[in-house]
C-alpha cells in the first residue's frame, strides 16, 4: 500500500501530501516594525513602503517593538 494512503495508529486515513499554494495564507510576520506606523487602513513597513492593512483587533496597550 502507498505510504500516504495508509491509516495512522488511530485508524484515520492520512491521504496524499499536498503543496501549499501561493494564495493560501493572507497574513505574515514582519519583525522590523516601528512605532506609529499605522495610518488609517495602511501600514508603513521599512524597505517595503505603505501596504493595505486589515486590522481585526486593536493593538494592545504597552506594545513596543
């Protein structure tokens, strides 16, 4: 039997491996952030410029980079 189609120790089928597509994720981590970088619905990222931002929750008090 092919490795990807075998059942695991709990009896669940594992299925075939798949590659993650280019548009699969809509978020990312950017460690070089600076203070007061959010202006309306845009964020100013160093070396990239202004990028559209969809902010789902407010930034917590006391946040620092």
